[in-house]
């Protein structure tokens, strides 16, 4: 009777059985499994036998090869079909098709197979079974060319890290590796081979998307991964980071350590509940980065010398500012490498410890146990320190303890989140630190950003237009003969440059703004002057602004004018740079643009030229 209702009314079998029985009916009471029940229901509705996907697939030797020959995996996922058998004698392809799909999809499959000179023969299967097989094939199909990272001389720390970490290449190539494990390892290897800084594993409504941040810009690496793999892939990353896979309602933080081609790399992991599943974000922390010196990070010799002088002072505080991912930790560790000698006691407190450097004491905060920055700093004061590094100054208590340490004969290096060097001083005052303490302890402030380098293999040279130069305050007498370089961005889908992959950029370069705190600046800080007044005084004293440093890199052909505008061009930065140039060049008093010697009025705002 239940079957009769299904055939006539199109209802599902289970609701029909429950209506007749007058109670909830368990699937195990009717058939051996839910899938068999669904298969029986579908066979009844469509009047034909449904094949068992697992049995058919187990008899097929080369599923990926059949997909490449007749139906690509992307089309199989879209149409919910799968070629499983090829009979060359009669040129027939057996194609599994999810039951319930309309004739339009069947016609699409027939057309695609016919274009390959074959005829499609269909077998209906359960949609759930077919999706499971397609998801497994999709994971196995994510192949890539992995290039080794540059090698370096190993040290004792590297040997210890190798002993603790698992090799990605070994686990990814193991024969018994599950698809989710292989996919997670391949994502990590892809990020390492491309030099990415962050990995974003993002569940969407119909797919799983993986994006890599390369040279500061997110780029889609994998898309179209079936949504059925979302729980398995996200759980795999959580297992690797020792997170609780049963907790899906709260954010979690963890850490992964792996080896790749002889290099030990840490991944800082963050999970976040989202609408379609947990998003996983990983920050790559390459231990080899600390081997970079300041001479490799900073191109301007005057700026580099100024920072080195700050780092060699016996006591005081040095602030490094900038947004997340601007290279603050790399700059601080380059400074620590200069000071890392047997006669110097260096201690760091970080959240988390991003780089490993032998010969120093590194402590990670643990807020769950009450171990915060302030507590560790107080403990450091009883450890006979010479140099202290505070990962981030976030509150008044941490700032006051750091300043007290700087005033009592210790060199303190720390980071702060603000826009530029002059605003860092006022930011400390806003935390509740007295201005006279800031003036007495602060040695200087370093603000930095990262710009993408123009790919030298495909960069395009051009002469900038006067209006482009005026937009950044760069127009002066004779500047029309300048020669700039812009990125050669490839067309989507095209091969592009083999050095940069068609992005037009390869690698990044630091942009720095250094504000040494001399007697005049210190006196102004003690008086509690505003940020704008400090900025004017710093420019008058010869400070190179972020925008000015970036324009120097443009003039040297290292980066592009578009990249400088994208990262550095702000109203405050432009006004500061124009003010700095006004001290050396003739500029319009109304709009600040540079003026040529032969002009009687500004061509941009028609203001009369000053006499």
C-alpha cells in the first residue's frame, strides 16, 4: 500500500510507511540500511533498477583517465555524473547518472560524450553515493608541482625542529593516506612552494574555496571542491593543530609544525565558525626568515643606519609600528640577530612565538593560565636581562612596565598598531602613559609597510604623465623625463610570465619611516603636543615619510606607482610628503602640487604662482 501511494502521489516511501503505521518507523526496521531504503524508493519512483556506485567503481581501473578523456571532473560535479566504463569496440561509454536529474542534464552529457566520438549509455544511481565518489576523486585530482625552498646551512635549532616536525612530503605520498589528509598536506605544500604568507580555507554554500595570500594579495588557488569535503578537510587541519574537533561553535587557535624539503615551518592556525562550516586560516612562519639581515630588508642606507643605531643603544625603548603582516616581527628579529652575542642576555615574550632564534629566551603568553605580557615582563626584570622584546604593547599595564624597564637600564623592543611613526607617540599617551615618561624612555619609532616588487622579467617601462606625478606630489622641474616601470599583468587563463605567473609582481620590499627622538622631539613629547605638530617637526628635521620612501623605490624601478598608491597614498601621508617637498622644491600653495620653473600659475588649480 505504501508503494502504491508513492507511485500514484509521488510521496517519499518513509513518510508513507509512517502514515500507515501511525508512528515513527526506523529505517533499520524495514531494510538493512538507509541507502538500501533510498535505493528501493528511487527504483519504485523511476521504474528502473539503480546500480550500486561502490560496486561499479571497484570494477573500474582508471576513473581519472576516463574523466580526462570524456567528462572533466568539473563537469561531473556540475551534472552529477561519472564515466565508469569504455568499450572501444562499439565506442560506448557507460556513465553513472544521479537519479532524478532532468533530461537537460542527460542531453548535456550525451553532447559532451558525442564530441569525443563516443555514445553514452546511462545507469541511474543514488545521488548521495555518487557525490561521495566524486568528492574522493576531486581530492585525489588536486595535483601540483612542488618546488623546493632555497636551502640554507642547518644549525642546532634546525636539527631540533626536524626531530619534532613531520615531513609533509612523506605523509602526502604515503599509499594509505586518506583523501582529506592528502588534500590538507598538498594545500600546505602549495603555499610553501609559492612563498605564500597566509592560507584561507573557506567553506561556501556549494563548494570549498582555498585562497593563498602571496605578496600581500589573496589569490584563489582551489575552487569547485565539493561541499561534501568541507567537514573532513577542516577537521584534518584541526587535528594537525591539536584543536578540539568536536567544538564547532567557538573560535580556536593552534599551531602546526611541519618539515618541507629540509626546512622546518610553523603554521599559526585559527578556526572560526561561519555560515557554511568552519573557516580555517593559517599564517606561515618560516624559521629561515630570521636569517635575513637589515641590509637585506632595508634598501635606504640612511634609514638602515638610523635603525641600527637605535638597536645598539644600551637602554631605552624602540617602537615598531604597522598593520598586521607588514613585517614588524621580521625587522625586530633582524635587530635581535645583530645583538645576539654570548655576552648579551635577550628575552622575548610573544603571542605566539613566531620565529625560533638560538641563544635567546623566548616565552609565549598563556592567557588561560593568567600568563600575560605584563606578568612575563615583571618576571623578566628578575632574570638579569639586557634586551627585552615585547611582541605587542596592547594595554596600559604592559606599556608602563616596558617603559620602566627602558628607564632602568634595559633596551626594550616592542610593536604597536598605528598608522605612522608620529602617531605612535600619541598612542602611548592615549593608553595612559605620562608624556614625560614617554619622552625620557623612547629612542625612536619605526613605521613600516610592504610593497610588491615589479617582476624584472616582464616589467614594462613607460614615461609617467604629469597628472600622475602631481597626484603624489612628485612633479618638479625636469621630472617629465622620468622612466617608471609598471607590472605586466597577464590575461586570466593565459600562461603569462614564467617568473611571476602573470601577476606582474615577484617578492616584496619594505618601506620604512624612522622618527629618531632627539632633544627637540623629546621636549615636544613632554609638552604633550598633537600628532600633527609632531609630524611637522619630524619632517622639518629631515624624516623620510612612508610615501617618500615608496616614491624613491618607484624612481629606482623596484616597484610601481600603482602599488605605492594602493598601499601608501592617504590624505595624511600625501599632505606630509608635499610638506616635506615644499621645503626643497617650489610647490603650489593651494593644492601642493609641484611647479616647473617656467609656469606662472598652477595648471591643476589655476592658483597664481607665488613670487
